[in-house]
C-alpha cells in the first residue's frame, strides 16, 4: 500500500475545505482581555421600501463594521417573496457578496424582501432590516370585457361586466359613457366582490336615458404603461326599469392606508328611491361629517372620506342605508399602516456563564398579523443570523427570550425581529460570556506526507477560550519569518478555536522531520497543548494500473477491481467499450476509486472495460479487460441464481439415490428352498442307531409354536458318509444343507464349547455321537418367499412327532428336523 496523504494535509491542486463563515486566511495576532468579544454594527442598511417598474433595475446598499481584528465583515444577501405569520426570513442566498446588490431587469417573481447579512472572521453575524422591493406592472389583458346589451324588458338593475388586468398595486377602474367619465350618477355604482373580482358597472332601475356607448378603463399610476382601456360597447335600454328598493353591491371588505394619508370607504349600496346613508364607527359612535371635520361624505352619502388618517381612526365602520323599502347595513374595516417601532432598546450584554437570564423585546406597529387591533407585531429572535429554536434552554414568551444560561459558544450577535404582513424591522445587541475559560486542546493528525518539489499545507486546530496563540516548530526550532522563506504561517480565528496553517513551498528531502504545533492560552500560560507531526517526504512515481478478465453470472452482483500504483495515489477513471464511455455512479453501477460494482449483472454488461490511472506524474496509464458470461470468478454476493443452482444439485443427488435403491431391489434373488428328501435318504435316516434316534426324537417332541421355525442340527459327520446321498451331490464336508424350511448345518465345534464331554470314546460311550450342537433357530419368512404358508390354526401348526418327520407338508409352523447319522468317534 502506497503512502496516503493525511486528513489534514492536501497537496497543491487539491481543495482545502474552509470553515463555515470564514473570510479568508489572514496573519493575525489576537489581542488579550475582553477585546475579542462580539461587537458588530451596521453602518448602512438597505432602504425599507423601493418601488420600480417591471424590467427596470434596483440597487441596494449595505455596510457594517466589527471591533474584532478580522478586517471588514463579509456581506451576503438573502431574499423571501413575502412575510407570513409562520415567517421564514429568507429562502436562500441571492447574488452579491459585496455591500452593493444590483437587481437588473426585474421580473414579477423578484419582488419581495431583501436582507443584508454581515459576518466577521469569528462567525459573529447580523442580518439587516427587510428591504421591500415592489415591482409594479399592469398586464394588457382584462379578466372580463364589457358586452353589448339590448334591454327590452323592465328590470330592477343590469350589470355591464369588467374585470381589470393583473396589476401591482391593484388597478383602479373607471367607466366612460359616450366618451365621458361617469361621476356622481345616483343610479350607477361599481360592483366589488373580492380583491380579484371587482369593477363591473351596476345600473340600478335602468332608464332609456342610460343608453349609450360604454367602456371600462384600468389604471395604475405606478406602472408603465399606466392605463389600459377596453373598446366601447352599446348598451341599448328600450324600457324603463322597475327597481323600487335598495341593494348592496359591494361586499364587506378591508381598507389599508398609510398613517397620514387620506382614505375613502365605499358602502356600495344603491336603490330607488335613493336611500339615505348614515356612517358610524362600530354600532353606535356617530361620525361627525360637518364642515371642518376630517370626515366627510361623497357620492350621495355612499362614500366616507377621512383626511390625514390617524392611528386611532382604525376600526370597523358601519353604513346604514335606508329607503321606504329597505333598511340594511354595509361594513368596512379600516387598517392604518404604521411603521414598526421598538418600545425596548437592546444594549450590549456581558453575562455570567450558565446564569439564567431574560432578554426583553417589545414593539408596536400596524397592521397586525392576528387581526386583533390590540395585539402587537410578531417577534422572532436570532443569534448570528440563525433563528433560535424553542427548547429546554431557550423559550420565547410574549416577545422576550428566556434562557437557562449561556455557553461560550452561544455568545454572539442577538437580534429581535418584529414583523407583520406589511413590514419587518429589527434591533440587535452583542452578547458575550464572562468568567469563561476553555482548556486548550489540539486536533490534528500526527503524520504528514509531502511530495518532493511540490507545495504542501498542514493544518492544526487549537481549541480554547480565550483563544490560544499557536506557534510552529521544526525539530525543536521555532518557525519564524527568517526560518526559511519557503515556510509561512496563516491562521483563522473562530469563537472557541483557531485554525493554523503551515505552508511549505517546493518540499525538499531536508524538510522531513518532526513538526510541532504548540498552543498557549492568552491569559493562563500554563494552559498549553502541543501536537507532534511526523513529516515525511516522498518522491513522485508515475502511475501504473492493471485489470484482469472476469466472467459473470446473470443477476449476480460483482466487483471489478483494478490495481493502481503510483505516488501520489492515482485517481482511477472507468470507461466501457472501445469508444470509452465514462462510467459514473448511478443505477446499477457504483464507482468507488479503483473498484466498479455492478449490481444485478446482465448480459448487456459484458464486453470491454477500460481504466485510467492519473496522478499528474508523467502520462496517464491505461488497462483494459473484458467481462464475459460464465462461471463468475468475481466477488459474488449471494444471488438468486446461486440458490436455484444449489436446489437443483440437491434434487439430482436425491433422484440418483432413489434409482440406485430401486435397481438393488430389482436384482435381489432370494435363496432356493431345499428339495424334498428322497426315500433313500429317509431309509438311511431311519437306519441310524437307536441311541441317536432317541436323542433326536426326544428333541423333536418339544412343542414349537413359532412360525416358519428352522431347526438347525450341527454335528460332526464323517467324511463321505452323508454327502453322496445328498440331492445333486454337490455338498462337501461341513456344507449347509437346505431342506424345506429347515436348515442343517454341519460344523465342527471346538472342544471348549463342550468341555464336559469326553474327547475320545470309552466303553460306556460306544453309541455316543461325536461332540456336536443341535441349534433350533427361527428363520424369517422373507428368507423363503416362495414357500407356501398356512394359517397358524391349520392342523400342521403343531410340532410334528418323530413319525411325522418325513412329512412333505410345509405349513406355516411345520418343522423338518434333519437327523444326522451317527458315526463312531475316532481319535481326535
């Protein structure tokens, strides 16, 4: 295995992962004392609101400063299209990393709230107030157009449709009759159904004098163009109307105006005779509309106008309209937009470590997200630009942030955002933790490997608070600016740790040795730690690579492994086919350095594969091999086909075993039954001396009840005395003779079996047979499968007497006792 670069060492051409919110590497000498606590502020925030037309450009500016010695804070920009009760301040980063954000050729979707975020080298961060960018437009197409009408029947009212185009802000509708603007006509009013459906003209109790050419116009003074107008249509009224009551054509709705501006409230009720109108705030508070008052009525009393709206003017207004036929009420809710202001001021805080505390944030402003006129705006707390989530240690209560105590890592810039559906504002303060000391520790790798004549960077992370000072040594000699011009040290500072970077240019063999990273606490010099790094220098080796052919099984999973050599470690690239189509991880393929994993291999995976090894030293190296179908000699991970094959093998073995057993049974031949004794053999048997006969006869008279018993008489018979008379004449001395179901076994018996018998004849034993043993042994029926058997209840089932010994009947219990002729006992 070749040398590998350590986790904290990357050669030139590699990428060094920068810590979150880093602003780049700077040569820093940290101050002592409390000067490293968070302290940031905005010197310029983007303006709260900007209105511009579709396709135009907007420039937003922002700047901030920090008292920490990390240079000017970095700037980023955030965006959200709108503010909702479940606010998410931004959807993501937008273009711009400086204090100026230029938004060119603005489209509708780019309208919304923009925020500037400044971040210093320690990771402390602030987010500016929201800057609302309003993109104005007035589309060319109306939602509904006026239509020609001819009225030949008397009606209470008629409606001439018109729905304005999409517009931001919403367009205003004006009606024209015969080219003149319709104003203050007692029997005409515009319909209002919803913010997106309004503008149709209502002609109540239509008269023949109302006939004419009508057109609808939409206007948005902030858009370009400002107006859109429909074609004229003829409304021809041939009969007089029949309206004799009052009706409301404007639904109850909300009106929002900025504090100090004028407001107009429309009741939207019309009738014949013309009704009277009475306005009140709520149910009973009469509105003073006398001359000199800020309140006045218009359009026959249907409209209420308020000059210079004040905060106390907000509320629900009632308009009672009444004639001889109708008495009813229209409702309009007035909201006054008032800039958000903070009732409490956040100031710099230095708190004790893990001491419970509360930060208060109270603000006011309208409109209200909850719909309750007495409710304040919503509040959101952030620390270093990130929302603080309620949990065991942090909780938001009525705008206040309640904490069980702060850790050192929780020091930073705290912000309180107040917001409603129309605006968002913020205030902030730096918070630091005092009497907090974190012991010094060092994280890093104790081994580093460089390449001869290449550059290298070695990182060392020193943890602690106050932030430690880091010093580097080589073979116990401090690395300073005069140590070697090829050596340089930079570092980045964070809240509770320092990242120190030792850079060596054009590494030489003499650079090998022991490097030491030493960190010392700024306040307590005894708080120190060090890391010794064994620095090795290796020489470049050109890449080489090899790859071997393999065969696969369909549906199996295989690993195609290439072996690459070189220093630095070569990067391996996989290709398929002679045209070298690159193989990437995806689908059934997984590329992991020098390995290619194919999951569920198919026949289409066969063919030529090419690998390339490249480490920047010399020319890249190539190798190729093929994958073919067959027995898989690659790494197989228990495929389904392997299981099926195993089952088939077991089934074949079982079948072979059954066939062999059947063949053995078929070839089995049972032994032949002994032939029936001839008359000569019977006579010879009967002519034996009476002493032997009496012995045999006595044995035969014992009752036997076992089926198919065989009585075996084993005796020592003289040579030739018996053999010649046996059937077929093929039994030699001591042969076994089968006779019916009986068996005669002639077998010399060792004298030790019958040690009490005389070994030689005496005067008193002339008639005594030679030593022998008579054995009666049951024989299984299966030994004589062709022998006829009768039930045990047959007469022949009883033991035969001596006179029945020559019987030819072979019942299930018939016994044939072969009587062996007695011979003289000769010398042993």
